[in-house]
C-alpha cells in the first residue's frame, strides 16, 4: 500500500553531526518537521542553526547523520531535494542594477521556466508579496523590507513545497515584519511548509505550529509550540480574574479541594489570582470548586509561559565557544 504524501515528513534529521576543524557545530541533532506547517528554528548565535539549514538545502555535506526532505536523501538524491525546496539565506546578494522584473525573469529562466510561463509566474509571486506595483523599479532603489520581499518572490518562482528561511525578518521595521508574517501564514494556507530560523521569539510564538530549540549544537526541544509553552506538566497553573473580590476571597480559594497554592500577581488589583493545582487535579474539577463560592468570574484560563522564558530555560548563558 503506497504511503500518503501527507504522512511523509517535510524534513527528517537523524543523528546529524558536523565539525569545522576542532569546533563541533552539530552534535547528534535529530528532529522532524511535518508538511503544511510553520516550524520555528531558534537558538543563540553560534548554536548551529545556519549549519543545519545549509545541510538541509544540500549546500553542506554533514560529517555524520542523515537528512531527508519529503523522503529524499540530501546526500544521495540532492537533485530531487533541490526541486522541492526554496532557500532564502540571511545575507543575500541581489543584482542591484536590474529592475525587479528583470531580476525575477533571470532566475525564472535559470529554473527552466519557459518564456510563455514566466510572465504569469512573476506576476503571481509579485502579487503574493505585494510588490506587483514595483516590478519596473530598480532593486537599488528599494528599501531593505522591499528587497526582502523580492528575495522571497525569487524563492517562490519554481513553486517549492518547502521554504527554508534564515532570519527573513532581519533588519525590517515593525510594520514590514508584521506584513512578512502574514505572507508566511498565507503560504501555509497554500499548502507550503515553512521552516523559519529567527531571533524574534514573540512573533514566532504567534506564528509557528511547532518549534525546535538548538543550543551548542544539540537539540533542547522539538515539538508542538503548545507543548513548549505549556507550563503545567506537574502542577497546572491557572489565572482567575474576578469582577469583584472581598478580603476573604484569597483564603476561600486556598481552602478549595485540589488547590496547592493561590497567589496574587504583582501589581494586582485585588481581583486577580494565580491558582496552582495539586498533582492529579483537573481544570474542570477546579472550576467546579470555584463555582461553589459564587464569585463573579470574568476570566479563567491556563497560565502559559512566554517563548522568551522557555528559550532562556532551555539554553545556556554566554557565547557558544
């Protein structure tokens, strides 16, 4: 029975190791990226992110390990891999004296697209990146953000299934970053897999379905974003917001069955409480207990840590040697 394409991971990295002379950049790196997802790849400077990306996109042969893209080996079947991927490096060079259209037409020809098809493809990628109105502008006259969009349009010319983006938001102003994130969401809706390396953690937390954290050449976490931000593995913690509260509310909450501790956050108004459950207690059980107190509940939600905090917890301090 043939395997469905949907079940084949977009990227499978197994036991990947690589050294540059005496420096070991990657040490037994393993992770998996499923198709049609936005996957964040984060780590401190020198952690091994760019090295991993270069191996995935066949620009670097690793010392040990195996990498597959949609089932194709990056070592023994590099041509098939290159047909399925689009790579946008952190530092990209552009032919600045070309117009946007000339630049894209040059690369479309390099990808082997026939002349009759190139005009429509270029129109489509410029429309997607909201650059159609600048097609006749010289690249040298474009802002950094617009050049990033043109570079992304170039990556999309041959309709790749997997996009490998190394710091695509580097140097962009806040508005340009927000607009880029929306383009990436649209690409996911179109069925693309987007693998994005970035230091802008707050945006990755909202953007990505899953994340891999690498530190000093080793994987510290790889999996769903929700699993990383879930701060409740042993003792679930919830935030309770009330419309009104009395001086006895804190004590009454602490007396509930299944409650381990209740605290008030800093700068609290007297109506916000953080409740930590005892091991084995569920959210439904807690909420039923709270309802018996006849309190005016405004909001009740599980407390999650920020990606910034998860990143700091999982990575080591200092510059990678």
